[in-house]
């Protein structure tokens, strides 16, 4: 197979196409990012073009922490982290350190692809991790399985998340119906950092029964997720006419989900066009609060799975 020269590569690197039946997925070399997911050429995720780089977290892997980290500063096990503040307007580091790294192809079949990378110690995260993500298309849609191994000599803190924007074909997300079964949500300050939690019952954040998103602005972490007998939580987005839906599921490893209506994405024409549903192992600012941070022993591995089922 002919090798692409660096000059001919798109911004997100090599493109890995997988398919099953009428479904196709494109995963990129840069960030192991879910760039595209279509069924019968209709988008299931609101991704980005081959000629673009990922923006606003679209389809990206979020590790070794998801979401925001105040001032990029934290301490764990006697080591101090000093991550770059890449959300400068709010003075936060955001979405970890692997989303713009080149990931190595580890394996590919007609309906699956696996990519991995090693995160070397740095001022932002002074531990060494190995990460591998597998995307698999089957009769039940797309499943994404992740393994992270601590290659360091001491325990390492870990949080993992993903950032797909889902769509059911409505012009804006306002017209879609959302069902997100959760007990509580986090209040955030002007920096997007948690300042407390509240019950969803009787609030604007109560989507336990499916209802229109309407004008509700979401950049909100939900916890206390309701789960089935297999331990899976699910979030459903429905077209108002009932002819299309998308279900995002996550296993027990993901204890939180972020819902974001895209009111502040960079391109004005893309605002409120789709809904980011972000499975997360821990809430925003967890490296500072300690909430649900995985303590990964030397040589130990963490595993988690989530997926998207279109219908």
C-alpha cells in the first residue's frame, strides 16, 4: 500500500474506515477520534470534515482526565501536575492530553479498528500511561472499548471520557426529545466548574421522562445514573416525529455523563445543532476534588466500554 506523504495527510492524520451493513465509521489517527458515524449516509454523530481538525472536542478521547481542571493545577501521591491552560477565557485546562496526539494503528478488520498511544510523563501529567481504544461496528451499533495501563512505578490518577455529538436530523437540538435517567446534576460557576449538586426532581434538568430539549441550555454533568441489570446506563435522543433515535450507553466504569447543547461552540452556525453526550468516569475538576478518580496501581489496567445505537 502506498504511503501518504506528510504534505498529503489531512489535519487529523490517517483515516480508518470501518463498516457493517449500512453503517460506516471513520476514526482518525490524531486522537483516535470518532470523526464520522453514518447509517445510509445519514449522520448519527455531528463530526467534522476530512479537511478540518477536530474542534470543540468533537469525537475525541478525553484522558487522563475529562472536562475541566481549574488552573491546570493539582496534586496526587506527592507529585504536582501543571497542565497548560487551554481554555484561557475560563482559566482551565480541559479534556486531558491525548486528543491531539498521533495514535498508532494496532489492528484493523472490516468492522473494527484499534489504536493505541503511550502518554509520556510531562509537567501536565507526571506519570506514564499506555492507552488503547477499539471501535467495533455490529448489529447493535458502535461499541467503544478502552484499556489504560499504568506504566509508572507509583500509583497514577486517572479519569477517562469521550466527546461525541449525536444527532437525529433535527435542524436544531431544540426540537429533539431527550431522556436522561439520573438522580442528580452538578451546579457550575462561570468557569464551568462544579460548586455543588442538586436533585434533578422538579428542576429544568429533569429528563427522566423524555421531553423536548427546547430552550434548555445544557453544559451539565449528571450523576446517579439509572442502570439496567447489566449495569449499563443509557441516554436517548429522539426525533419529534418518532422515526429516528440515538441511544448512547455506558458501562459501570462511566459513572457520569455530560450533556452539552453546544451553545458556545466556536462556529456560530453549529451552535445547538447537535447534542454532546459525554460518558465520563469522573466529574469536572475531579483531579482537584478527588471525586471518582481512579487510583491506578503500577502495572494495573483500567477497562471501560460505551457505545451508540442508532435506530
